[in-house]
C-alpha cells in the first residue's frame, strides 16, 4: 500500500497461486483523490478491508511503504483475520509526533506548490536518509512526495499527533 513508485520491485517468479494487487489505498496517493479530510492511518485500514471484500480475497499478505506501512500495521491489528503476514518498508509508524517538533513545525509551514529545495523536503528526500537507496527509487519517491498537497501532509501529521499508529504494534500478530 502506497504510491506506485514505492512498490515497483517485480517478483522474478511468484508462486502460481499468488496474485498481486497494488492499490492506491492511502487517500491522495498515486491516482487517488485528495479530499480535504480523512487522512488518518487508523481510518484507512477499512478501505483496504473493503478492497479485499470487493476482490473476494479472504486473507492477504500486506506490504506497506511509508504511510502505507502505517495503514498496513493498523490493518493487521484491526483485521487480524484478513492479514496473513505483513512487510513494513520505510516505516515511520513507531516515531512519535508531538506538536512543536521538527516534523510538526515543517509540515505546518508547507505551501503549494511544494519547493523541493526547501530545507524540510531536502531532509525528507529518500536519498538523504541514513539507509542508502537507489537513486532512481529516491527520485521517483520524491516526485510522488512533491505531488502530495500541504493539507494532506497536515492531516496525516495532525492525526499522528492525536492517535499514534504505534499503539497498534502490540496488537499485530501477523509475521
């Protein structure tokens, strides 16, 4: 779950009974709409469950990148009967967000269009993180990051301040 650029690694030979679905589950990600509200990673797991229902999939292995990792963790905790296993990539779900901290302050100040040269986005860029990633991935991810409107950033960070996704960690039973 996340932006298409975040999930582009193909499997060389998937099992014959396996099917992959890469949805734009997170509102505003990829080709999804960007409404003015509802950016809680605790609200979006139900979107994913409804997708599984619509596709008639009883249980799934769920992978999530970045914000998708938060949705994946919440889905595994809230719908354990639907989640076989999880993969969290680039997860920030366990990082506490507090009013007035670095991310809160920087996200509150974002203006549209986002400026890739701003200090916040230079630091947020996947190519500037402690764990090295391929340049092509970092650039594709940054392109997606620049497409996320400020109200979406503020909505997600605001929700993480009030309802930390890490509260789901203890309830996740999927490997």
